[in-house]
């Protein structure tokens, strides 16, 4: 820890801008957390109703994460060219349009419109994740994981509130002649739109543009990438390691999370029970972030990445052994699932940010998040098929075992340091 390092006078503008950026990002993340969690709760159930098929219930997650992949590229490129403020604001605006499109699809009963809208809705998820990078742009290297954690934990409030509003918003939607399961997407659309407005108006100065301006030497410009100092170039392999950690944890988390509400529904649990379990899960995804950030900064990126694989294995085993009528056990399983994802995301994000200078940071981070979104799409698509063919317990155990791939990735990375 370096908490006693004196602050130099030219660091003051950076520190002030970092505090302002984190404040604005926290407000936007609370709002976007509502949009993110509301759709997760009922997306699979809505598709199950429109398609009359459990085997295809994982498609909404797959389509949404495919949309996240495209959005991650777009947000990364806009941020690289114009800064974080327009990139993040446009991403949330696309998520709002997608949310309202899902409502229109439910009203018209159109599966085609549903999947097109869910593709756009995925932009909100991608933007929510990209915001964590903005939190680290102006942070000192020894505090980067902590800064990432501040942005992530802000999603907790919205993420916990959103699923528990599934029933009330469903009732409100029904009062206006809109299908019950479309109600949470009305809430998601409004939340994403407000998040876009907050960022567009108040995220000034832009953290990424300021980080570049404060960067001394030729590495401050994208044209100088080929002339980066050896110390910077040597950090490159961290990009692959960080990406693999986050890809694996995302795939496992999405696969098990997507089918848990469907499995509970088929076992006789109501929407309120599924909403409670998802709320616990979303809370565990984000609430431990301050502790995770401290652990990453204190004990190292690779140590915490290893822990993520072990926690995800425990989540899969608990979920596989849960009695059909035990909401509490499912809640424990998905809490572990969220915690394992959090450990992998914070550690992986810190690895990526360490490895890339501000001159090329946004573009690289966008491409990394594409791989994460693709992994989530694969997890969502395969999850429904696995449950239809082999059952939910096999999906849960298989996902937990797959998470252990993180361990050899970390071992190889540690040997090559």
C-alpha cells in the first residue's frame, strides 16, 4: 500500500478530476444498474412465452450479449476518438431504445422484433461494463483496482432494486394493456435514458482525454504506438491474460444465471422468488467490489483471478444440489456465482488497464469487451440447449468445472512474468 506517498502539486488537477468523474459515474451506474437487472429478471421468461420453448429460452441472453459485443466495439471506438463522455452516453441511449423495443415486441407478439430489440438492449450491458474503465483512467496504478471497484459497486443499488420491481412494473404495464413481463423493460428504458443524460451533461472534464493530456512523452499520441518505450511494450501480454480471465468468468456466470429463473419457474416458483434470487445475484456481482479492489491492489491481480475460478466452481456445485423448492439455496448459489464473476472482472480489468497506455486504451478495452460479450453470448445460447437435453444440474456442474480453466491461465502468466 502507498497511502503515505505525498501528493505532488501537478497531481492536484488529476485528483480533483478523478473525484468528479467517479461521482458522475456512480450516479449513472446506479441508474444503469436498474436497466441492466430489470431485463435480466424476465428476458428468458418473455422469450419462453413468445416462443413456447424452454430450449430456446437462452436465446435472449445470447442475442443481448451479441449486441453487447457490437456495442463494445462502437463505444470503444467513439471513446477512443471523442472521449468517454460521448461513448458512454450513446451506449446507454441505444440500451434505452432497445428496452422500449422489447415492450413493443411484447405488445405485438413479434419474436423477430423481440430479438432485434434485445440486440440493441445489449448496448446497455456493454456500456455498463465499459464505464469501469473510465473510473480507472485518472487513477494511480496502485489504486486502479480500487477505482474500478467504486464504479462497479454503484451498480449494486440499481441492480438489487431492479429485479424486485419486476412484479410492480408488471402490474403497471398490465394496467396499460401491456403484457405483464414487459413491465421491467419500461423501467429499463427510462433508467438507461437518464444515465445517458447524466453522463452527457456532467462528465466533464472527460477522464480519458484528460489522462492523455497529462501523459508526458511520445506515448501520449496514438501515432506513437510503434515507438512506445520498452517498459510499456513489455506489459502487452497482460492483455491476453486479463481477457481470458474475464471471458471464462463471463461465460460461466451468464450460462448459469440465465437458466436459473427458468428452472425455478418450471419447478413451481413464482416471478417474485426468481426476482429475489436474481437480486441477490446482482448484489453479489457488484457489492463486494470495494473489498475485491483492495484485495487486487494488495495481493495482486493473479491471486484474485485464481480465487474467481474456485468460487465459481463452488457456485456450480451448490446450484446443482439445490432442492427444487429451496429459494434460499438458489440464492446462495447465485450469490457465489456473482462473487466469482466480480473477482474475475476486477482482477482482469486491472490487468488490462496496467497493460495499455492512454493513447490506445479505449480501443483495446473495447475489443477486449467484445471477447467478453461473445463469451456471454455462447454461455446464454448453450445454456438453454444443455438444460433441455441434460437438465439444469449438469449445466451448473459443467459451468463450475469450466471455471477452473482460469487456474492454468494464471499459472502460465505467473511463470512468464
